[in-house]
């Protein structure tokens, strides 16, 4: 992160504040996304109940197969927990809680 010379001594604090803000915004987006998914599922269920042909047919076996093939491609490494990560996680938690 490139800062002006007069903000150089505060680079660590600025980084932590921005990390918290990004986590907070991500938490808000996650909560809004979950609400949107629930509302979409509810709308599809109501549409199928009243006979509208908008309810999609999902093949759960192909969904599970594609998810498992994706998970085998992802290589998880040993987690490194830093103070910046903790601040980010706190921001996400507050965003989901208060969003």
C-alpha cells in the first residue's frame, strides 16, 4: 500500500482499519446474499405450489459430483492466523450479525 510520507508512520493502523472495513462489507454482503437465496427458494416453492412452471429441476447427483470434483482440486494448506486475519474475521462476524 503506497501512502504519502506524512501517513507513513500510521501505515499499520491504516491497514488494520481498512482490513476491518473490508471484512465488515463482506459480512454485510454475505448476510444479504443469504436472505436473497432464502427468498428465491421461497418464491420457487410458492410458484410450484400454485402451478407455475418456474421451479427448476435440479439433479442433486450431478451437483454433488461437481462439488466433490471442485473440492479435490482445492489444496488446503496450514492456516496462518495473523492479527490482520483476526480483525478481518471480526469485521465479517459483525457484518453478518448486524447486517
